C-alpha cells in the first residue's frame, strides 16, 4: 500500500498541487513573458510593410521578437521580485494580466500612431492623445467607444489564455527566469552587434528596417571597426537620392529653381555665441555690419546642442529628423542646388565635422571637401581656417561661385591666442567646471567668454576685408550666426554652459544677413534656424517649389506674424517655445510651462493646436516605408 501511495503522488501533476512553498512555483512567468513577446511580434508583423529582400525580412522578424522579448522581460522584473513574498504570490497572476494588458494596448496604440505620423509613440504624442487636442480632433462616437471596449476585452481574454498556456508549459519545460534572461539578452546583444556592423559596412537591407521596430536603439560601430582595421563603408558624393529607400520623404517633391546668376554663399557659425554678444564693446566689427545688413533680433536656435543646432540651420528641418536623415545619409537640399550650379565648396571646422556625423548628414554630398583646422588650441584652429579660406578666395577663378562655411570654436573652448589682451576684467585664465556652483561669481568666467567673442570678431573682420579686396561683397550672401548659446548661471539654478536647458541664454543666438541689393533693417519678428534654408533657396536661388515641401520653416523675408511654436531638442530633452514661454515635455508626455529663465508658470497651458502642429511637422517628411 505505501508503494501505491508513492506512485499516486508521482502521478499527480504539479500544477494541481496547492503547495505554495515551492521555490520555483512561479516559473510560469518566463513562459508568459515570451508568449507575450510572440503575440506582440505577430501584431507588429501583420501591420508592417515588409521589405522586399529575404535578408531584410529575416532581420525584421528576428528584430521584432528579440526586441520585444527583452522589453517584456524588463517589464516582468517587478513581478519576478514580488513573487518571492508569500503574501503577494497569490496576486501575481492577476497582476501579470493587468500589466501585460496595458503593454499590449500601448503596442496597439503605437501601431496606429505610426500609421498616422510615421514615427513611434513618444511623450509629445502621449500628451496629444491624453490632452485636449485628442478631443478637439476626434469625435468619440458610440461605435468608437464600443470598438475600444471590444479591443480591451479581447486583450484581457488573450492575456488570460496566455496565462493558462504558460502554466501548462512551465510543467513540461523546466526553464526558469534566469534561463530566459540569459538566452534572450545574449541574442539581443548579438542583434545589436549585427546592427552596428550593418551600419559600418553599408548593409542597408538591415539598417533600413530599424525604424520599423518600436523604440529600437541605434547602434553604430563605424569608428571602432575602422580603428580595428576594417574597411567601413564610405558614402559617395554622387549618391542618387531619388531612388533611396527608407523612412525619409525629403524633399516631398523635386525643387524647381530659376536663378540666372546665383550668389556666392558664406556661412559663418560661431560655436556657443549667444545673441547678447553682438555689441559695440564685445564684437565691434560684426556689430558695425548690422548697419549694412539685416539683423533678426528675436532669433532662436532649435537646440542647445551643436548636433541639432547645425542640423536645423542647414536643413530647415526639425531636429527630430536627425536619426532618419542619418540612417538614409541624405544631405541637405541646399547642396543639391549648389552642386547643380557648379559651386566651389570651402568647408572648414575648427574642430572635427565628423562627430557629430555631419559628414553623413548635412555635408554628405560634399564630404570630400570637409577640412579641419590645424592648431593646438581652438583659437589657433580658428585663425588657421580663416587664413585658409582667405587663400581659397584669392585662388578662386573669376566668375566661379563658391559656398563657404566656417565653424569657429573659441567661445566654446574658451580659448585665446597667447598674449591676447584682456578686454574685460577680472578674467579667468582657465576654466574648471568642477569648481562652479550656484554661488560662484560668474563675472570672471563671463569676461573670458566675452573676450573669446571679441577674438572671433577680429577673424570675421579679416574675412570681410578679404571679400572687399576681392570685390566679392556685392556678389556674396553672408550669414553670421551660432549653433546655440551659453549660460553662466543667469537662471540662478546652477546651469553653466549649454545642453542643460532651453533658456534664452542657451538658445537665443544672432542671425545677421548681408544680402546684396537688400536694404539694411532690424526686426523683432520671431525667427528660427529652420528659416535660413528656405530663405536661401526661395530668395537666393529663385526656387518656386513650396517651402513646406522641403522645410519646416519660412522665408526670413516673409515670416508669419501670428504666434508659432518652435520645437527644441537636445540629447535627452524636448520643449516647445511659444510666445516667449517654454513648455518642457518629458518622456512620458507631461508638459511643464516655465518662462525663459525657467521660473514655473503654472497658470499657462500650451494650446493643443500648437502641439498638434509640431507633431505634424515632425512627421511631414517621413513615410511608413
């Protein structure tokens, strides 16, 4: 009889046992997570536009599954930890159903967002969906509410079924959570290594699929593989963009231009130069040019960082397009026109123009013309690129149009030539960011910054004198501006430098145009970096193509008088500048209004129409496939 009892115990399935003290009784969670990843993969696979190549299909399918498996495993971590408490253990299954029901609803919502806007769910869209704009733009009929309820009920029922299946699978397969973590994390790392190699070696059948995978991180290994001796891909200057595949639809239609005798273009960008530096004391030579040119006194960069500031300046696009432009390696349409008109290009950076990857974005079609300053310091490099451009101008054939670009760095590097006079006292000799705090007197630091601006002002004067000597001033459009500003704790919140907030100190910059044949003027009308390229193309090259088919901006000579919202971006943050107030947007979509000195403005709300308009601008030049 004891033998029979023992056999009966062995034949009793574990999942019918009432025991709650087994150390691995919650191992069904791993199966449940992976089943959810499979379902999410299936939902996305059904709704996506599949690539033509077999390699692309295989990568996209594996990318969907591995990416969602790892995201699902991360989502399950709280459940895994809570499962060790006996009192919580009975509630683990319903908690898992609730948690993954929400996850599936987010995925379904993202699919709809992607079909409408061609980018994945983010904080701005979340705010649009949950805020007033959703109810202004969508009519919630009875049938629509019934559809929403039906989707919710279906997802809950599906999660309950997955739970039942995962419980049964857990007793057939003795895998535990650590096994799933080990397998899928290893495979996921392998996926990103493949992604990095694909980017380096130009396997576009792979890299083109990444934007179809929601919230897929970008992996690049070009510089690392190049240092290891591998022959990484080099984009050619003659790439045919008309047939380029991918997410980008830029421009939306071919540009039609009718310039009979195009102007020369000279763009002078001073890194970290904010608008209030253009004074007779700090930059007397450039200030004097205001009497000959057109000065935009209320001009803003679209970013507090170089990457996005230069991007918006030379594309006329929102900084949100950086990743799809980089993936497609699509240069600015400005250089389509200059190349068509046989311009000579002189492009100098005091520091490198390959990181950020301007050689793969803005200047990709003229990348063989990129040159870096030769100097031990930023100031020496600034002097070097000035002298090299002067030499280029002296050797320029008569009648040959040119595009010149100089990116000065001294105010960014706080660098001066040896024995340069101290224009403003007291002045720091060297900058130690570790010594800065909220109570630091900013005057010596600020005086160093102003002196570097004075130094660059002399470089600009030398270039203008060369243009005059060469009798090129009446044939050359000169642009003087900056990529972003620089803060010295003006907000009183211990912000120093840039890339830390979107205050006017970090984003308001000069914009001065010297335009042959146009009367000097100053205007306080709001303008942005997105407005430069449309101005050059429409006014300088006679392009009649509608501006909104290649830019998010306007012509600087035809700026809108009604308030407009400017989307600002940095490495991690985003904001909309509207009517001299900032609306900070966090990753979850919460919007916090502040003034331009970052003082809270709790009584303000961003109009839903402004938010919706910015989302439309972010999607205007994207396509589903």
